[in-house]
C-alpha cells in the first residue's frame, strides 16, 4: 500500500512540475506573440480588430484551410530575413596556394 501511495505522490509531483513548465511555455509564447505584433506594427490596433484577425486564423486552423495558411506563411516570411528567398552567399574561393620552392610564378 505504501508503494502505491508513493507512486501516486510521485505522479502528482510530476504533474505539478509539468504544469509549471506548461505555464512557463505559455508565458514565453505570449511574449513572443506580443513581440510579433510590435514588429508587424499592429500593437496599437483596437482589440476588436485583433480578435477578429485571430478568429480568422483560428477558423483557418480549425478547417485546415491550407490555401490561407500557406498564403499567410508566405507573407509572414517576408518579414523574416531568413525566409526572404535569398540564396545563401557562396563561400569565397580559397586563394591558390603559394608556389612551392623551385616553381616560378608567372605574372
């Protein structure tokens, strides 16, 4: 009986630890969403407009509207310099090695 009591207590402790982690992740995400709103220049928009926009997002997610989701992702990539479609710069070619002893360098 003591083993079961300890196991239940351990599970409760683990549940509490996971819940604290979940709440921390939610807080981090809320801050990140606020940072995105500021970056997009919509921090000062009226709440009803933001709720309407979030409602559109929620509906597209709920109905799995891939056309809208992909369009938003493509448009959102414009704000992210890593996703601008630029090709990564090719590494510069290494300089040729210096001539070895006894070789004559032609200029």
